[in-house]
């Protein structure tokens, strides 16, 4: 795929496919759902590594092409290269080629994981979800807007895939190198919607990810009074302190509303 004459394969050499070949489990001449998912995961790893390599090497961004659109063009081209390699391998083995439907499933799955946030994406888009706490790929807890805590499903198939998800985010969202590995086990990112992501690996038993989603719908002191978060006296005091240009220190525990009050 091209974007104003720009091609990903002129920028980075695709990462060699991992050993093991293409999944061959088939039913009625088609790959099983598990095999398609395995292939999607495998291609996601290869494409992710190549995209990170491109970013670390200082991807030149042609004039007029936004970074997100450029990433999409790079990923489209890398997926094409990987699928072509798989097709060549299966022809050499005498195996059946992937059907158009299977290729589309794999292509869509890889793009969703590389350009979005995989299974975290629906949680990030849910207006009722406040904070997201991940302690390993299959231990996910949500703090809802109403203050309740709810356990959610796994956001990846393994801890390794969870780490890859964070690496993807660091490569895509940062304007400079943001490594996330054993030598750099902590990462702080601001997501496009203003949420904050903190991740840690290697120094803990399992990788952890915390996403703090701030509720920006409250934008005035009067709204805080209406919600019962502060009373009218405190509202008047804070307004007077701001008008007098006084320094104000806002302190409190996690999720108590510090950012909401500051805004």
C-alpha cells in the first residue's frame, strides 16, 4: 500500500517470520478459528517489531501525512509482505493457500492489535469505565464511573503479548524513542484521549498496566457543587484563591478526584 509514494519496505526490512510455519489445523478445507488467531498473533509480533524498528530508526514523515495515517500505511505494507511470505512458504510445502476470507480476518486482526490497543480498545471506548488495572494478561479489574469495581476478561493471550501491546503503544504514540524492556522496565504515556498509561515489567512478578481515564465532563466549580463533591463555601474560597493568583496544593489518594478538581 502506498501513501503519497511512500512505502514501508523502503524504510525497514521485515523481521523474519518466527519458526513454526503457518498453522495447519483445518476443518472443511479452512483454518480453524484457533489457527487463524495463532497466525494473527504471529504476524502481529513480526509487524510490531518491524514498526518499532522503523520508529527507532527515525521514520521520515512525508509532508502532509499525519503520523497515524503513516503508521497505517506502514502496517498495511508490512502485513502484505508477511502474507506474501506465508503464501510462498505454503506453495513450497504444497499446502493450500489462505482463502481471501482468512487473509481478511488476519489482516483486520493484526491492524486492530497494532494500530489500536487490541482487547483494551473496547474498555478505552466505554464511557462507564474509569480506571483500568491489569496485573498480568488475565487479571483485569475496572473501576467504574459509579465507584464500583468490576473484573473484566483477559486483554491478551499471554504476558508476552501484553508487553508487546505496550511496546506498540510506546512506538506509535511517542515522538522519540520510548523503550520498554528489562533495561527500561517502566513507561508513562499519554493516550490520544488524554488518559494516562503506566506500565511496568521485569521488576514485578508479572507485567502490569494501569490506565487512568480522567472524566473531563466536569469543567466548573459549580458542577462540582451540584454533584456534591464540594460545598458552596469551599467553591467560593477556591474561586477567590484562583482570582488572587494564590498557589494551591491539591493532594489525595488514587482516584479521589485531584485532576477533576484541578481542571
